[in-house]
């Protein structure tokens, strides 16, 4: 072990404190790569707490780097230690980051006896790496080898990443990113708030008196936004939330009428509305969506196991999902997505099989399979004892099951992203039949195009040109419904001012 210039690895015995279950004490001499180290800890020790100053702990990790040297050490309460050292490139941020992550990964892998499916990859868009290499004419073998050797990803995940990137490239081919943008409108209301949700969502029953005022405010922002990107045309429109179909048919008609009256939709390739909760859908609302040219909707069961639905706060039944889907088909919707989540309270592979059997029997056009992510603001995160999560090995089996059923149903993976503290260190994957992919999903992940976002909590993403070419800036709206209604002019002004000051 080398001697640190201003630090030395402490005497582990002096750090012995009484056990605090599931608390990891993190020691760093620099915070440059703290987020990456935390992400790896969360991946290996899913659901455990990490602290820089805990007085009680069950494990502690030391990571010290600089002046050409790097060392990582993990110790637990029983005194078991694992230590790795390596050289460190201090003047190259990217190389230094990869070295720190690989060394920390090696220590945690040896300590736990586990390997992570995605290795050291902690970013949310691994397909961007594959896309960038494709644009440089790298072969599939070179791309897969790069992911497995540089980031220690498993061969299966590297191949999945490459397959998704191939499909993304095919789908994006021909889009004029310079002269187009995507349009998002957010509706923050839901029939009820799910235990895993961390979005800015509000139960519609409690906010019914505000839904008209919110509709008015959103329409005001829509009309103002129509002139913001002069010379460009929207290529996709996406209405999300929340659950937009929590609004009445009349309110939906008003919002979609304002979209159609304010923007040139002639070149739009896709119009999506999240009708995610089957208990928010009726025939009148579906007719409104169809009248305004909406050609893609989501009906999201998350699981087809009734007990789980009840536990996580979904106020609908499995039969409600089936009836809503059938109704949407009857109203002429030929592109329906269904979202599922693996890792929900107490579910195992047999539950996933039951869900996939029920979902594929409906023959949706897209299936998006999410791995549960423990979001800081979610009720589930603050009450973990009520929502037991399966072991990673079981979650991997559930993921494999979902993939098998999707492919068997004639679908291909077409977009992929990851989240912090995601169950099993896995990913979220969208599967679709050819020609039924969600274009907006790819565009928001690949960050090649400006997203103009309106409504409560909406985050516009501007891809800059000219001297700032390639830089991405976000302009966010307030998350509170009350504040949004009262400060709509300010939300409009934020975007107008930014666009005036930058080349978008």
C-alpha cells in the first residue's frame, strides 16, 4: 500500500462502532467522483443508507486518490476487509473517473461475491455510448468489447445496448433535428398516488376545484409557446403527467384544441397521451383523443397481480385494465403501450409470468418494462419495511421473463435508460412491434433535439446551436399546481428570455 500525501488509511480498529443495520459510512479525500461512488454502493447494497458522517455503521468504504495513486478499502463491523490499489491519472477527468469506478467496483465485487449486469456504468443513457461509436463507424464487436472491457458490463447487457442503439438509429434516420422539436404538455393529476411515485402528482379528487384553473393556465402557456421556436415545427407531441385522462373529456378537448390551433402539426409523426390509469379512462375521453389525432396511448397496469395493485395504491382491478384496453381498441387506437414494473412489493418470477401472460394476451403494440427505482420522495422509499423488494437474482429472472415474452410477441427493444438506485442494477427497456415504437421516448433520451415542455413540473430541454453548439440547457417550470396557476406568466417569460439570449 502506498503512503497518501496528506492522508493515510486509518486504523480500522479505531473506527469500530456498534452496528447500525444497513448503514454504510463513506470516507473520501476528494468529492470529485462522489456521485459515481455512491451509485456503485447503491447498486451493490440496494436499499441501504449511505452517509459521510454516521456515528453508527455496518460497513465503511474508504476511497482515496490523487498524485498518481488510488486506493479503495471496504471493512465491515466484523473486521473483514478488502483492499485494492491502482495508478491514477489525475489530469484526465474521464480516465480518472473510470479508474476510480473500476477500483471501487473491484473492491465491492470481491467483498460481496457479486457482479453487476452493467458493471461500472452508472449513467442513465448507456445507449448514447453505443450510438456515438456507431456514428464513428465502429463495428458491433468493437462496441460490445468496449462496453465489456471499459465498463465491465456483462456481454448480455452490452449486446442489448447495441441492439437498442441499432433500432434507435433506424428510427431516428431522416429526422431534421436542426429544424424540428418535440412538444410536451404535462397534467399533474392522478386518480391516486402510487407508493413508488416521486413525480409532482396530485390526487384529482382533492384538487377537483383547481382543474379548470389549471387547464386555463396550461392553455395560456400553450398559446404563448407557439411563437417561441419560430421557423421550427414539432415532430412529436406527448401529453404526460400525472395522468392526463384524470381530467374530464371537456378539459382534454380544450387542451388538445389549443395545441392543434396553436402549432403547425402537419409534420408531426406521433401524438401520444398517457392514459396510464385504467380507472381514469372512459369512452368519451377516448373519442376526444381520437378526434384530435392522438395515435398512441399508454394504458399502464404496472402489474397484473391484484394483491400487488392493492398494496401499491392502484385503485383499479386487473379486469379494469383489460376492459380499458378493449375499449381503446374499439375506439380505433392501433398503437397502445403498456408499462410494467419489476421489483414491486413481494413479487417474484411467478408473478412476472402471470403479468406477462395476461398482458401479451391483450396483444399491445409496445411494452415498457421498468425496474423499480427507489426515489427519494416516494412513499415506498420512506416505508421500505412495508414493501419488501426481491433479491437481485430474482429481479434478474423477472427481467429475463419480461424480455422473453416481449420478443415472443414479435417485439424488439428500441429504447433503454437507467435510473439511480434501480432494482437489480438493471434498466428500463421499451419493446415494440416494428413501426409502433415511441419516437418521443427515444428523442428525450438521446438529447439530439429540443423538447419544449409546458405545464406543472415540465422541464424544457434546449439543444443549443452556434457558438454553444451541442450544449444542453434545461428550463424548468414550478412543481406546485398553485404556483403554476399563479405564475404562468413567469413560466412563459423564463423560456422566452432564454430563447432570446441563446441560439436554439
